[in-house]
C-alpha cells in the first residue's frame, strides 16, 4: 500500500509509559517491604506476591507468592549494523541498590569477542506484585537499539501467551475528532486464575516468540541506550493493570458481549461494559454514557456513580437496544474530581444474508487475515457475512490462514509474491520456477506477480525491468509446466498510464490474463476525473484518483484489447484529522460509490485494503500518525467502522446485479447508475452540487484538518429530483439503513446530495440520448 505523502507533526500529547514507574510512584493498595538475600552465586529480592532470583550465567527467574517460578530467562540480545546479532554468553548477579536506595539486583552480562566493546548491565527491582527490569547498553555507534531483545520462558502456562496493545483515547489539541494513542504493549501469560504480563513502551509481536521479547532501546542522555520492561502479577485485564501499575489516576476500557460489537437483530440488547481502573487513592467516580446514531440523534444518555478502591477497579455494564440497522457510536467518560478519562467504540446491527453470486462475486479482501481475533473462525464468519468471497493472498507457510481454511468455506483465493528486479537472469528464472510452484500448490486462481513495482510513478521507466526480470520468466515457466494459474501484472500503485503504455509496447499485454492496479485516492470523491491526463504524483497529486484512472485503463483496453480488471487494493483510509484522507463518514460513502462504479465498469474483483486498522507485526497498537494503520474496515478495538457496513451494503445490493447504464438528468450535477437485480431495478444516485473535493472547510495547518464527528452531515446542498414511483420506493443509505419514501399520484421526490444512495421502486428508461428515470424532472 503506497502512502502518497509524508506524515505531519503529531498534534497532541503522548503519555510516556514507564515515567511513573521510573520515578518510583507505583501505587498499590497495600505496599509491602522489600527483602534482599545474597548467597553464593544467587541473589534474591522479595516483595508482596513476587520474588526475583538471579543466578550465575545470567539467569533471572520471576516467582509468584508461593515461590513458584513463572518466567525464567538468561540472555540479552544485541544487534550491530556491521557485525550482526550477538547473544550474551553469561552473567554475574550482585546485590546492589538503585540511586534512591531501593534494593536491586545488578547483572553484568558477558559477550564473546565478536560483540566488541559492548556492555550490558541489568538492574532489577521489585515492589508489591511488580518487577522492574532495566538493561543499560553501551557500545559502538553501529548498535541498532531497535534490535534489542531479552529472553524469557513462561513456565507451564494454562493458556497460550498473548500480545495485547494498551491504548488511551485523547482529544486532539488541534481540533477535530478524538483518537487512540498507544500506551504500551503487554505480553501476557496465564496460570489458572493467576495472570502475569510484561509491559513495555513498545514491542513488536513479529520479533517476539516463546523465547524472546522485543525490547527496543531508547537513547540515554549519559550515553548508550536503555531497554525497559515491567512485569506484573494481576487478576484484572491488561489495560487496568497498566493503569494501576503506571500510577495513572483513571483508565477506562470498553468491551461488549458480542464479537466485533455486531448484533443480528434490531432491538437486541447490546451490553457495553466499562472497566474503570484507579491508579491512585480510593475515590468515588461518575460514569457517563452517550450513544448517538449516524444522524447524531442521541439514543442513550446515562450517568452512574460508584466507588473505586485504591489500586482497584470498578466495572459497570450499560444496556442499550441494537439499532434497526446501521451503526451507533458510544462514548463513556469517567470523572473523579479534576481527573477524567474517556473511551469510544461502535456497535452495529448486521443481519445475516445469503449471497448468491458465487464465483461471479466482485467482492474480495486485499490481504490475508493475519489478525485472527477473537478467532480465525469468527473473522471468516464476519468476512462471509459482509460479502467477502475472495482473499488476495493465501499459501501454505504464508501469513494468515492456509488455503485449506478458505477451501473449507468455498472462498476463492489468489496469491501475490514479490520479485527482486535488480537481479540476474538465472536468479529470475529460479524465482519464477519456485514461486509458480508455490502458487500452483496453493490452488491459487491468479498469481499477481509482484506489488507496486512501478516507481517512480507516472514515468514508465520501471516497466521493462519488471517485464524481463519478473513477469516473462513466470510466463515462460508456466508454458513449460502447463500450470493453470492465471497471471496478473504487479498491482500498480495508481493507474500508471506511462508504465502501462511501455509495458504494452514491450509485449507485456499478451503475457497477462488480468490487469491489476491499486486506485489510490486523496481527498477526491471516487467519481472525480481530473482534467487532462498530466496528473501530478506529488503528496497531494491528482494522480491519486479513482474513476479517472479507471477510465484511462478502459480507454487503453479499447485500443489494445480487453483484459479482466482487478483492483487488488482499493481503500478509504481514515487517518484522523487529516484533510488528504477520508473522515469516517466520507469513508462509508466512498466505499459504496467506489464499489458501485467498479461494478458499472465491469471490474472483475475489488480487493479491499484492508480488514482491520493495524500494522502487521504490531497488531492493534494504536498509531495515529501512520497512514498505513488506518486503512481497515474495522477499528483497532475490532468494532465496525461505518465502512464495514458500506462494504456489506454494496455486496448485498450488487450481489447478482448487472449494469444497464449511466443515468442522465436535466441537472448536470446529478448522476446515476442503473443496475438490474433479482429485486428489480436498483439505482444509485448522488449529486455534486458541493463539488468533488473533500475536507475543504475550516482552517488547515499542514496536513491537519479538524474533522467533524461522523454523525455530522458534510453536504450542505440538498437537491430534489421528482420521478415516477412504483408501488413503493425504498431508499438505502451507505450503511444499509432502509426507509420507505412517500409517494403521491404515482410520483416520488428524492432528496440528493454528495452521499450515494441506492433506490428501489424507480423506473429507469433506456433512451438513445441517454438513459434516465421515468417521470424525471
């Protein structure tokens, strides 16, 4: 996925995990004294509910109140740009003290000569139920602080370990909508009713396993780097443990009683549970719930009061009815004195639906389901409920689920693998043979040979190298093996006309069965066609448009021959308070219109990028500055964005639809698409009186745009269209809410704006001078 501009400066506060811990202000209900003991080769520290045992060789064991070892490790890993990875070869513990006099264990690690002048010293201390772990590293300037790890092995857990992102909601000081920031990462373990977690400021899941925890270092003003982690024994959820452990006065986490906060039936009770954590002294607190729908109507407003013990939690469950259709937005605020915390989540109704298109379905997803929460089956259930029938990438040994998981559900799957263009002919041929075998072994219907290899964009210079070193070797190998997998070019970043023209001129058109590209889009509506075709590729360039590029491709195909069109990454990113990206409301509208236009233009498949807000390797770690993080149909907390409902709305409305034509009207700013469906004609209508550019209101500072709340209507101009009505006219909005429109004397008046809507019960009429609606005026 290409990010078309650099990130701007962060506009709101960040709380630094560990600041309170480092200052020694961990608050507990009952502090206990720390005792220390040193014997030959061993050093022990003990506090209430926890003890540390350090031994010769570098071993550090974390033990519970009964003295049972729950975690044990002995090594620290460093990485050097020049000499590579080095593991400690031993360690010597000693009883010591921190600068404030707190008893501590000092561990001096040893390394072999290849590590050079590197030194690693561990400083470990305890308080009630808590161990503070710190490693101080010095060495060459070529050390890579992001490559530091420490070893640990969890002893006899009763459940698999987990990786949990800790977040907090913040209000943007620059104005606009609130969003989540990361407040740490927890590596959690379970032993029956006892829970434990290693808490770090940041840590990659992809670099953590049963032996190692990724513990990146931060620069020390005195020189070198410091890696830090905290370990807690706990009986509550990781978010609450982090709040209490950091000494933060109030923390809040929301959960529901249904996977993905989705409900089947209108009016079904939705139970929203607020878990309040108190890192300070005992207090009373007020908990306030507000729920609004897509129009901003307040559906619930409730306040309750409760007491929270010192270093304790308070849990309260609210119940609200599921909406008739669509999504609602919940915010819970907890207040005590001058302190306040808040959290948000979405809840929605999405009834089951039986799709009939089968292998003719246009609806896919662009990458593998690598975030399988709460389970792989639950994710696939939701995919199929939303209408996803194909996954772009699946192969044995790859990320996500194997092909067999999709085969079991009747879901089609393709493959995309990335070649190296700066290579030799021999290496290119070997890669082609290997990866074609992978594709065939996976049962892939299509092999997309590479991803976004058209840099520099809109110049065409990369086409020949790609053809010679990637696509042609795969094509030639397929001719030898007789494999049946179809071939696509690498999914281009944007509709790169010069690249395509050079590709065609060099003979590439005859080597592919389908053409793939990624219709990147900035703050333009999906139906925007920039004037001319000299589109700029800069950070706010018109190159990044949807419909103009698709029309360019169709024109090239009319000249050089038709191919299947695959949009192997389409998207509506929702980076908060960024004018180049979609607001949550615009994203839903743009999902529906993107898919409707793709269907109208005969696109074979649209693979949406991606399912969850997250980054592979650091799942659910809030990252408001990273555009890549915000492409999902689902929020970080697994609740649905309005975009998910828009995707499902399009999949259901267009499941067996056939495109009949574009509709024209006396008002040239009104547009329509006419589809025939088993339920009769379905007409998608919208009006562009307010233009094709999004997020233009208000003051801008760099990339910042104070985005309105999702329930704010962004289209001030309402246009009325009267047409002949059938027995009943039904309007379906972007998130699937349906309403019957009043008719009078065989006529209906429609209210249109920049948001696309689907209408049933109208009568399209084919005419030589342009299709329209019967009775239209």
